[in-house]
C-alpha cells in the first residue's frame, strides 16, 4: 500500500498582460508551461500549471505573474464589498503554502520580511482605494507575522488586489519589475515599445533559428531583442538581426540594448530606401510611427506606402512582416497598393489607446 500522503495540487496562477494580448499569452502559457487556461478577462489570464517553478518567470507575453488567492465577479460597488474583501482574504487562500511556494522561486528573505500591498481599482465604487487597501490589510492580518514590516520599496513580498468594476482578483506577486521591463533595456526612447508587445509581435512572425530579421525603424531595438530572445528560449538557435533608423541617437540606444545579447548590424537609413538586397530578409518587425508624436502634419499614408514597398522588395518568398500602428486604415491601404496581403491582425490597447499589429505576406 502506498502510505505517502497525496499531494494537493498547487494553487492556480494568474498573469497580467496588455489588454488584447490575452489569447497570445494563453497560447504561450499552454506551449511553454503545459498550462490549462481557466479564464480570461481584460488584460488577465487565470491558469493552472502542473508545478509552480521559476519557469513561470520566463513567460514573455505577460507583464506580471501571481499565485491566485481568491477572485470574485460579484462586487456590488457598495461599502459591503469591503467586508467581503476582508473575509475572502482571511479565509479563501492558503497563505502559508503560497508564501512557501513564493520563497521557492524568489529568494527567501532573511529575518523579518518587508512587504507591500498593491491595490489597483477602477470603476464607480463608493469606497476609495485606501479603504480597499485597509480591508485587504485586515484580511491579511492572520497571514502576516506581526513582526513583518511594511516597506514602500524593494519589498520581499507583494500582495496585490486588482478591482475592475464587479471583478476582483487577489494574489501574491511572483514576478518583479524585470519581467515587464526586462534586464536588457538600459536605454529608453520616447514611443519605445513595451517589451511584452514586442514579444507578442515576434511570436506572430513565427521566427525560426537561422533567419534574418529586420526592423527598418528600430528605435531602441526592442523588437529585435525580443525576436532574438524568443528563438533562444525556444530552441537555442541563432538569428541575424538588422536594424536601422533615421535617428542616430536611437541607433546608439539599440546598439547598447542589444550589446549584452549578441548585438546586431545597425545602420542609419531612411526606411523608404533600404540599402539591402532584394529578397534578403526572412522576417520584418516594425513599430511604425503613429499617434501624437509622429502623426501631426505628416502624411503617414505616403510614408507607409513607401516603407511597405521596400519591405516587399527585401522580403524573401514566404517572408512575413509584422507591423504595429494605430493608423490601421492607412496601413491596410499601403499594403494593398504594395501587393502585400494581410494574413492576420491583433487589436491591443497601449496606455488606453487602441493599436493593431498586422501580419503581412507578399502576394
Ligand atoms: C515608434 S518608433 C519605434 C520604436 C521602437 N520600436 C522601440 O521600441 O524603441 C518609430 C521609429 O521610427 C523612426 N523613423 C521614423 N521615420 C523613419 C524613416 N523614414 N526611416 C527610418 N526610421 C524612421 C523614428 O526615428 C523612431 O525611432
């Protein structure tokens, strides 16, 4: 007879991502971790994995990962919610087990840990965020040792509660800021792409080892960095990176950001006249100029058409381009003119503004 105690399954996890990327993130969770998706919401994926390991922190299309404590979609907007938040926090989660799992992934703090409570709240609730935070703190009273200290910076442990309208989700944060910001990003540029979105675009481009990857408007080089990391984490293969920009300072940033991960070839150019041979590139990734910073007074339609014409020229047969813009109509029109077909599109929200990435293929 087997006398070993059956192991209780690990708690569920949840991840926060950019709104619109829930499906992409779910696919990555399934592919990379063998995870089972339990539900998705705006910018949220709740899932189960067979085991809680540091592999959770290797996900590239999510910004934060948490151990799930409790969730509800029945908040009432009224003060009564605060009682429920306290009660659920006190009784619905196995905090000691969650903290042990947290310490198995993140370094266990020496002595009394410093902790922090993060409350995100949007909606017309009658109670303000500070009262929600107090309710969370009261509920956690039994999990936190009285000697643990509240610290505003570099907390060892973070308890998060995110409320959107009637929905609430509470958990223990496993990730830190490097998951969202990455460690390679030393230099930032205005309009620099969020790495998670760059990773989603790299996934859409189906990048394989041995490919030549081009970003004709590379800015700080985020797309190229994510393209390389995607291939390295999948199969340890290599890709060749080509980046260019009209702005010399942007190129300096890109060179610096890529330096620690194998570099690339960078060149100052106008994307409308690329110094590259016909059919020399397998994949193109590009965050096109758009929006307030670039759109005013410029004819984006013409810029897109001239850039797409060059993209089509340098792409190999079966090549793919993935381009991001908020000016989707202008991009679709330019694709039509240049005889590039739109093989896919994904709508996302960046800082509340809609944008779309299109997957383009030569016809
Ligand atoms: C939206 S930003 C790209 C940001 C980049 N993906 C990143 O994460 O930093 C657009 C970039 O296009 C560059 N750009 C604009 N017009 C260009 C052109 N005609 N040729 C090459 N680069 C251009 C700008 O200098 C800027 O760096």
